[in-house]
């Protein structure tokens, strides 16, 4: 039986049975199908929320867990997104961040826990062993599992390499727990087909495996509770988080469709249920450079009641932007971002802004919004200084390239101070080949406003001299009903400029 102190509503100390009773009643009043969040291991450093979502009709119970290993973030993100799906029947019990301290630290194990309890996914009752789980959080998860009696336990993980290329890793596999793996085989085949249809390289496709580790949640739930148990493993190697998260969602969607919990055309990403101040889609896929998304997430910490989900080209083509207030394209390569989006993805971004969505482009993202490239979005009335020139002794060089990352000076205009925060005078900001912009003169797009000027410049080749200093560093304009904010340098990578970027993001979405 569950102890009242281990599991209670966030708002108070209501014990578990009372929670379920009142939650049933509350669900009808608050939001259809949504029960309030509860918490496992309350009052301890392992405290972590879980969610129970009820469909409108009876049906199976699915338990969905993510983040048992803290260095496998995709499962946590996917579970968090799946809990917003409008299921047609049954119920889902979602524990997105099982090892919350590990996820915060990026470590596989439970931080500061010694062997043998350190690996949360070896904490559960072992084959032929006792009935007890190990560690505070392991026991809380096992109690929840026993109480909910799930028909299915789906545990989301990540491997470090593609199993078909490096057989020592379980990356890109579905592991079925025994016993019950015979029962789950047909749907596993369909889950594999669904995800593999999106993966071109056959060696990176998902394959089935049988048997899960002794002490794992899925093995214990299969052996002791008779649940159908699967571990879904994506591969972290060289794949953006948005892609891995999407692969988890694709596989889970197929299962849900198979057992009548979702309809045929159900999208893999849906609008978050909670009322939020700001919903941000952060593009992290093709054409995005190393630290860009991480720095933007630091900026987002400054905006209360905001939510940031990573998106990739497939999410955008699926129409996912409509769930958000603003989309952010960070640094990297504008042309590669455009290529990854494809024609349909670019059309979706333009339509999103045209219909009132916000667009924030930083460096590469500012190139992406420009008007002068065949591949660019043409949502800002500006062109970039990028033509090629003959450089004596060096050959023909593109003028957008000014060398490695450096520091320049930037000064806000009075409009910039109003929108981005009152900062007087020039100050340093990181710069890495962001666009040098000038009006494109498109009649159909309103003129941009300058929010900041470059007050110094970086020059690699002689013809660049004088072309950057006193040109716009940050501009904003409107496109249809939406706002476009184009930032040439990288203020998001400086701790003291992040509040400024946060104000810019809020401006872009009109809030
Ligand atoms: Zn794992």
C-alpha cells in the first residue's frame, strides 16, 4: 500500500485514495480528461510529478515513464508531450522525469546514491528475489505501478549508438520484456514500421530485442504484475533532441492507435493543456550549431510560466507550430536550416507568422528570415551583405564570412531600449558571422525598425572594411499578423544579455 507521505497532491497532503476520488470530480470541472498533477516522493530531493489522464471511455491503463536515466533526456521530453494527447479511451499514467536530479545533472545514475541502488532502472524487484524495490524514488515508482495495475508499461530510454552499427549499444531498438513478449510482438512490429518509415539510412533503423535487465521497471512489471512491457530506446549520437523525442512519440502513437486510444489521423504533438504565459517552439535540427539551443533555454528560464519544446522539420511539417506563440531559430547555417525545413516546412513557418505567430531568428535564423536568398523565408524586408568578391592572393570569397567568433560593440536605439530594456551606450556582444542587413525594398513587407546598431566591426577581407560598423544589429518588423525579430549577433550566449533576449522573445509573440 502506498504511504500518504510518499504520494500526495502538490497543493496539499491529501492521501492517494482521496486524491483519486476528488480528482475524478475535479476532472470534469477543470479540463476534460485531465487530472491534476500529483507527486512521487514528496518532501524528498527525489520529488517528481506524475500525471493521470483519463479518456472519455473505459479502456486499458498505460504507464509511461521517462528519465529513469538522467542522461537520456528524450524520454522525459516525449513523456511530457504525450501527456497532453487527447486520448479516446482508457487512461495513461505518465511519469515524465523519474530521476529528476539525474536529469538536472545530466547523469545516468541517481546523484549521490552508492551502488547497488545508484541505477534507478535496476531498483525494482529482481527475478526470484524479494518483493521490495530499492531507494526512495525506486520504491515510490514501484508503489505507483502496483497501485495503477497498468496493462502496459512503456519506459522511454536512449542508447549512445545505433544497435545495428554498434551492437554493444541498445540505441534504436524496442526491447520487449519476458514474459509477455509473444503477446506484444504484433504491435512491436507495427511500431517499428511506423518509426522506420521516417528513417532513410537502414543501419539507423529500429530493430526488436527481447529481454530486459534484471531489476528494471519493465521486467519487474512483466514478471510480477503481468503487464505488457516495452523499453523504447532512441539513439543520442549525432541526432537532435527533437528528432529522438519525435521517434518516441511515433512509436507510442502507433501503440495507442493499435489499442484504440487514438484515432488514425492523430498528430504526434498537441497543444499543452495548461494555461501558460508563453509557448515557445525551439528549432534544434538541421543547420543548428552546438550551443545555440542550450543558450536559448537559459534565456527562457527568465520568462515565468513559459514552456519551451524542441521542434524539428518533421514536427513543423506536421503543423506543430500552431501549438506555440513563437518559434526561435538559433545560430548555425541559415541555408542548411532552410534545406532541412524543405519547401513545406518553410511554407508552414511563413503561414505561422502571417497568422500571428512570432519569429525570432538569431544569426543563422536572421539569415533564414531575410528576403534575398532563393531559400530564405522572405518574412523580413531586408537583404544581407553576402556577395562574393575577388580577393588578391586569396581567390573569390563570400563577404558574409568574417572569421571565428569574436566580440563587437552594439548600442540600442530608443525603440530598442523600450522593447529590449533600458541600456544606454555601447556594450560588448558576441558576434559570429551574423548578417549585415540593409533594406530590401519589398513593397509587400512593411519596413523594419532598428532596435540596435553595431558600433564596431569585424573584418576578414579588405572590401568588408566599413560595411558593418553603424549598420543594424537587431531589427524587427511585421509580416502579416505576426512579428519578426532578427538578431545578427549572439546576445543569448552572454549571461548579462539574456534578460534582453527574453524581452525580445516576449515582444515577438505580442505578449
Ligand atoms: Zn536508459
